[in-house]
C-alpha cells in the first residue's frame, strides 16, 4: 500500500498476532527507566509471557549499535543530523526486532522509542514536532506502542543520578526540564496509550504501579494467567 507519506509500506497494516503487545518505557534521564523496563520484562516472563526486552538507541543489531555509539559518545553534530540518526537506528530496530516479535505474538518491552525523540529533539532542541511525526511514519511505518509508561521525576531529584554519561546528559538541567515537560505534554496528547507513574518512591512501589498499568492491558489469548 501507499502510506500518507507517498511511500509504499507493506507493513503499515500490520495487526499484532495473538499475545503480541508493544510496551515502551519512557522518561527523562535518571528516572529509573532502564531498571523498571528490566523489572517489568522479568515479571512478564514469570507470568509465562513470551517477552523481549530491548532499548533505543542501539537495539536492532550492529548498525543500530554503531549509531548508538555515534549519537551518545561521538562528536557534536547538527541537530537534524542527530534526529535523522535516531530514526535510522529506529528503522533498523523496528524492522529486525520489534515487528518480527509482535508479529509472532511476543510482548516487546522497549526502553525508549519515538516519544523520546519528540521529548528530546522536539521539546529539548526545538525541532518542529510535525517533522518528527513525519519521520516516524517513514522510519517505522507509523508503528506506535500499545502502552507507554512514563516514569516522571523532577530533574532536581534525579540530578545526582546524572553524570554527563552521554551527550544528552551533558546538555544541562534546563534541557532536562524541557524534556520532562515535553513528556508530560505528550502524555496529555496521547492519553489513551500513556500511563504516568511518579518515580520518586521506593523501587518496589514504582514497580507495583508499572505492573498495575501493564496487567490491565495484557492480551487474554496467550495464557490463562492474565490478571493474576
Ligand atoms: P539511555 O540509554 O541512558 O536512555 O540514553 C539514551 C540517551 O539518548 C538519553 O539521554 C535520551 C537520548 N535519546 C534522544 O535524545 N532521542 C531519542 O530518540 C532516543 C531514543 C534517546
């Protein structure tokens, strides 16, 4: 078929196989996102769900890994170069990991996805959101998550967890505030797929809130244990 971008896209009408679900975990730097994506994937596996844990940028093979290195630890680049490289990595990831997994009935837990691009390159770097939505359509065939967990924390509270580990963290507190507020605006715009989980409490409490949000949306087809 021809998508609204004018680009043929045979994958655009994909329907998840029974059991397939695409969950993303989002948040500004230092919100505990990676920890909670891992805990969620472990929990889903314990519940008997076939689950893949992956991340962006970098998930999707050698090309995406090389792009992660360039994006996070390479030399400075133009903002739009950065934007295009995030989408190049995402295109690899969707083609080689995410679509095959949800097409075969797995649950994909992905640590960051396009909402991070909207928050960091859109709200953070002031690249027009419209341009980002258009690139998303081209790079992914317009694949959006079924559920997005947003871990929310005031950057003042996460400041001690940020140590300029990568180019984004080195952009400073004002940038982190723009990113956080960007995520909160996105959650309002796409309220049907977003669940906001405050992440200032103890790890177990945050995990329990994440699990409640996910459990409510688990497909019933795969096992008899949904909702347990
Ligand atoms: P992380 O693996 O620690 O989350 O680091 C990835 C960094 O890249 C993080 O600072 C957020 C940033 N990022 C973007 O700026 N845009 C994107 O589209 C994605 C996926 C990540």
